[in-house]
């Protein structure tokens, strides 16, 4: 009898230990999957914000700053940080490791140089920064001829500009060769049979490292004319006397994409998607941009 009782007692003790062990394991599993843990992993209800860094062509400064204010209502948990400069400078910064989630260029060239799917004749370094399936042609702009207040030299067209440059009696502001607006200007000069190097040597050309610098030279009256985007002329309140045709410099398309180095791919894609909405496009079109058709 004593042996039977001892055996039963041993069995009960074993069952108790097993139950405690099972309860501890179950408790650990529950703790690892509590609603608080799930919230922490998704970022929900934590009060934290996601910072999306956007590298964008300088000509987008005013519009994107306005859109950022509107986007606060759509995504209050997202903070947008902008870096505005020439597309060439932005491409170099990204290539050198600068943190960027969304890139918006003022020309296809700079985007192609970072896109593994682009022609190797353009992407000569074999760079792969563009997240597959995110690239789109976001906007179209126009290249214009702007003059300072009063238009002292009476320049009223690109034809007249070419004549003055041939005569060597004006000073033209244009973008550097690594800046999209400068590259469009080079095409215009070639269209008229003008040699940029000869014009520079003759003191007929001055440069800006981005379109905003060219715009400033025109606004301050330090040059007789400048070749800038329609949107920059609008934002600066400058007089536009002519608009370049596609035959002169091609279409001015702004491609945009999420970068595959982004730490916030979903938030970056959400903002890029927003830029194509009617609300955002209304801001773009108000200063002279147009959607790409």
C-alpha cells in the first residue's frame, strides 16, 4: 500500500512539473505575440513618424514644398525631407551613399544613369539604384527664354537671341553641362549652329550650377537673358519671351522612382503614388508643369 501511495505521489508531482513547464512555455509564447509586440513590429500606435527623404530637381522646389504641406493631411505619420539641387549633383550624391528614398530628375539621363534596366550606353557604370517597377514619367516642363525686367536688349525670341549671340553683344545665362537645363540649352545652341565654347570665350555666356542660379541671374538683371524652365520663370515672376520646341531641345520629361536603397520602401512608394493624384497634379499644373501624356 505504501508503495502504491508513493507511486501515485510521484505521478502527481511529475504531472505538476509538466503543467508548470507547459504553462511557462505557453506564457512565453503569448508574451512574444502580445498586441504590444505586434504593434512595435508594425509601428502602429507607437506615435513614431517615418521620414521619407526626397532628392528632387531644383525646379521642383516650390511645388514639392506646397505638396508636402498637403501631404500632412494624407499621411500625418510621415515626415518629408527634401534635398533640391541639379539632377546631376543629386545623382552623384546618391551614388556616393547619401540616404534617399525617392529621386525625381529633370531629365531621363540622370535617372537612366542609375537604372540597371536602362541602356548601357547611358548607364555606363552599371549602377543599380532604381527599385524595379516604381519608375514613371511624372511631369513635363518647357524650356523658355526669360529676360530681366524691362528687357533692356529687346530680345523677343530664340531667333533674336541667336542673332545677338552671333553678334556678340549680349550676355546669356545658362546651366552647366552636367545640369539638365544646361544640356537642353546646349541642344538649342546646336540647333542654331552656335558653338558654346566660342561663345564662352567671347564672354557671351555665364553659367549656373542649377536652374535656380540661372533664374537668379536673370531676376537680378546681371545678364540680358537666360534659358530656364517655364515653371521657374513663373515662380520668379520673370517675363518669358519664347518657348523652345521639341525640335530644338526635345521633350522635358521628369522621371521619378523609389530607390532600392530606401529604408522605407512602402512609405516612399505611397508618396510617389500621391504625386500622380489629382490633388498633387493641380499644384504642379498651377506653375506650368503638365502631366505626361
